[in-house]
């Protein structure tokens, strides 16, 4: 499928799949969406602890990069697992302007190291941030009670409805520890019902720019 780099509403870039008219991040603002959904309503719940994060859709690495910037503010030690079935090419990564948009020139080496690191191997990107990238289908995730937080950043249900079903959320429920949290930009009623059906407690929260609501699910 043909992909191209586009600029989103906040000036940050993302990748668009033209056939689907679908982007890796919100066209209203890639960086804004990442902060609002995954940091404000996810990572910020944790303080002074070790946090194990699973990202569904590692993609451009934007969520992981922002996590490296935000985790030290709450004294967090991060174990980060990013699952991606179709890795982004390095030539695409080189066109993304996240380091500049985040005004974090010191993180350029971090971003490069994330994408240069070997798949299926644990690597310390920073002393308090380890990363394992796994190239696999989301349906093949077998982890149980391994994660405190899930960044669920799959492509939308409009183009990949199979990623927003009870089957997928059962896998997520099993992967989380008790009181673990899943956050996603999605807010469709069918997605919320699928989460509830597998045992999650689900909250509707104000959405990022361009979306009225988002969902946060807790394994209770």
C-alpha cells in the first residue's frame, strides 16, 4: 500500500496510507493526540514506580519517544514493549519531525536508537527506559499479567474492524495486571461494549483535538 508523509494540524508529521485515507496519528495533531491520550490519561496515573507498558501499534515510535521525556518527571522506570506487524522504514522515520516539534534536541539520539535497535531483543535506550520491539500480529500476543499500562494505538475500526473486537480485548485483559489500564483514542460504542464484555471497567473521557471522546479501560 502506498504511504506518504503528511503534516498534521499541530505541525508534527505522520504517515498516511492513501488507499485507506488513514493516518498513523490524528490529522488534527500527532503530538497533541499522543500527549492527551497516552500521557495525560495513561502514564500520568503512575508515580514513583516501575511501569511495564505495552504499545499496540509501535508505528513511528512517537508514543515511546514522548514517554522517555515524560517518565522522569514522575520518577518512573519504564519497561516498554512495542508490537508492530509492519515496521516503519528507516527512510520514513528520517522524515518525521518529532524531535523538533517536541523542542527536545537531546532526544534525537534516543529516537534514532529506538528505530535502530534490533527487533525481538531488549535494549536499554536510557538507563531507566528499556525497549523490546516485537514484529507480530496483535492476535498472537500471549503475555499474561505482564503489563501495567496498554497504549492501544491500532488503526481505526473503519479500516481494521478486526482489531477492535472482544477477541482482541480479551488478549489485552489477560496481558494486563490487576488494576492495569488501557487507553485509546477510540470512542465507538461497539468498542466500549467489547471492552465491557471481557471484564473491563470503562470510562468515557474528553478526547484529543478533533474527537469528542476517548476511552480508558481498567482491569478491576
